[in-house]
C-alpha cells in the first residue's frame, strides 16, 4: 500500500508540475499580445530562455538553499519513493521560474537579453529561494518568531506572497532602474500610446494561465491525501470576482477584462485552502479593483512604464492576498481558521521588503557593470535582446 501511495503522490505532483509548466506559455502569450508587434519574437524567446536559466540556477543552488536538499547523491537515492523528491523539485521549480516570467512583462521592449539572463540566475539562486525557504521550508527561524509573536505561522498556501508579491516587487525595482521606453512620456507632458499588438494572443495567454492556475493552487497540497476541492472552488470564485470587477471598472476594456481573472487568482493563492468561497469571491473582486486602479495610476499619473502591469497585478494583488488570508481565513468570516491577521501582515511585509531590496540589489549591481537597456536605435528597430541580429539574413528578417 505504501508503494502505491508513493507512486500516486509522484503522479499527482508531476501532473501539477506539467500544469504549471504550461502556465509559462501563458506568460509568453500574455506578453506577446501586449507588446508591440516588432517585439513579439523577442518576448517569446526571452520567456523560454529565462525558464532554462531558472532551472539551472534553482537545481544547483536555489533548491538547496530553500530546503537543504541537493541532488548529488547516487541514482538509487534519487529514485527513492518513486522519485518523489525529484518531481517535487520540478513542481517547485515551475513556481520559482514564475519570478523572471513576471519581471519580464514589466521590463518588456527595452531590456537587454544578456543582463536579464544574469538577473534571472541571481534571483533564482539567491533572492527567491531565501524567502521561499523562510515560508515553505521553515528555514532560518523566521516562522518560529512570527508564531511566537502572533500565535500563528505566516500562511501562504500557494504563493500569493512567496511567488507573486515577490515577483511583482522585484519587477517594480527593475522597471524603475531601467526607466520608461523611449518617447513613452514626451517632453510636452503627453503620453505616447502603445496599444496591445494582439488582443487574441493576450486573451489566449490569460486563458492558459487561468486553466493552469488550478494546478498551481490545488496541487500545492503536494500529496494526494491532502487534496481539497475547497481550493478549486475558491480559485474559481476569486477568478470570477476579479473578472467582473475589472470589467466594470475597466469599462469593458479587453486588457483589463483579461487581467481581471489573473488578479483574482493571484490574490486567492495564499488563503485558498482556508477561505469560504464567498470570502474568495470578495478577495478576487478587490484584487480586480486594485489592478485596474493602480495600473491606471502607475501609467498615467506616476509615469512608471510597467508594460504588463506586473507590479499592480502580482506585487499589489499578491500582497493583498497575503493580508486577505488573515481576514477571510478566520472562523469569524466563515473560514477554517488557523490563521492570524498579525502574522499575515508581518509575513507579507517581510516578503515585500525582501523583494524590493533583492530587486534593487540585483538589477542595481548589473547596471553598474553593464547597460541594462537597449540603445534608442535598437529600441526603435525592435531589436530587443539583439535576437534579430543573431544569425539573421535579410530574407529571414523579412520573414519575421
């Protein structure tokens, strides 16, 4: 029976890893549809290569830092329990690799390829795993301190803070250090419009992400005996809440409509296992309002050129999700309990602070060594990442 359970658990978490891996194509299509047509090829290449670099950095350094587990043992040891620990690494890697995928959307259309890959390696080897280890690995005694101070651990079931808030706030640091796209904010005070190149691709990316999110959330249980239909229904309700509020406040704008469900899903990750479905609906609705309001403010009033709105979507909605877990996860509001608002505020604040510090440290250090962004000529030509210049011929460039 134990062998059967081990095999079932391995299959369960493998299916989760595959679903979350598929979400990375959603990130790619979301960015592909949002950026201008001349940068579509670059967006697609960047997401895939970032994932490959993430895998190497997380395999050799990051996973060991987060959980104290390495993969330098013999084959027999690695195959124990049907290779469950290896597949668990694969599953958690797909979460970790969301960090550069999130950042990519914020810095699109003006970041250089090489420096971005260097940042990905540092983020996945050091910055992300340290906070992941604190929250999910029980490392460094931080959870014990939070529990001693508030009576409960910081609860983040599927990564509203660990993945999304951290990725979004790192993205904000990167966007600020890079600066706006050329001529985005003109000297006369006007804003140059850069409308999405393809609403169908943007919508496809949103749908792929939304479907994969049910693996992201539900399979965060990691073993079959801990699976909960509550997580699935809460994810659904938050997705719906985010969609409807973003549609209303965004006045049917498709860019807002298709980011609304993602805002709701980001926010519900933390408390999807403890909230009542009505609490999840409200959590998602508030997240939809946060995205529409804050995306508009960042672009138009504060002139922060966050192309896909990764700071409002992931950074702010993720932070809201960490706090919402402490509100709607309480038994007073119909939740299962076991969470504490004070613990959620502390844990969320630590995640935001760590992400900002890590983002400025990594991108700031790289900026001191090499330019982060393209020249104005490259940016104008759509030569983001210089991909078009690698092995290109006039005929091939014409086909692109």
